[in-house]
C-alpha cells in the first residue's frame, strides 16, 4: 500500500480531494510495530498522529486498564494533538501492526498554511473525539448499571 492510498482510506481525510490528500503525503510515513510494542506512552509529549492501517492496538490507562481496542482506520493521538502534546493513554500493538505516522509539528504548520484542508482535518478529528466520548458514555452507563 502506498502512502497516498493509506491516507485516502483513513477517515482523517474524509472530504478532501485526491490532490489535497496528495499534498499530505510528504508529512507521512509508515511505521510497523511487533506484538506488545508501545506506539505512544501516557504522559509522553508529542503532537504526532497515527492512523492504524493493519492489525489492532490496545489503549490503556496509566494504571494499565484497557480503555479500548482499535481496528484499522482508527486515528491515534488526537487528544495530544489538540491538548498540547501530552499523551492521555498508552497505545500498544496487539499483534503485528502497521500504522501511518504523521509528524504533528509539520502537520500543524501545513494546516496553518492550508486552512481549507486544515478545517476538514480538524472536523474529522472532532468526529473522532465525539465517537470516543460516546463510547466512553456507554462504558460509564454499563458500569453504573452494574452497581
């Protein structure tokens, strides 16, 4: 799979034209992780974003509790991207995983220089955050019901 295809298939670029997605290719690279390897660690500082291309990852709290398991297409790092770089969870490869890595500082510069594309990317990241909040609400509701 080429970088363009990986960017195009992820929902980070929903609503962008092919030429707009092509303009992001220079910010991206593939990274592969073996089973149980950390992709990001809680409290590390980084603005980088990842899109899961192949495999699966687990998201855990600082104490090691599993928050969720993500499948291909998922965006990783959106909290830190918005909040100033501090990771809110650890993300670990569950089996062999291939991810698309976007350098966060370069992406921020790109967005500043390309506000139309940036608005679409921010909207897509916002949707990701909303989906995560909905999922958290369901988990909280289940926990409260079990008490």
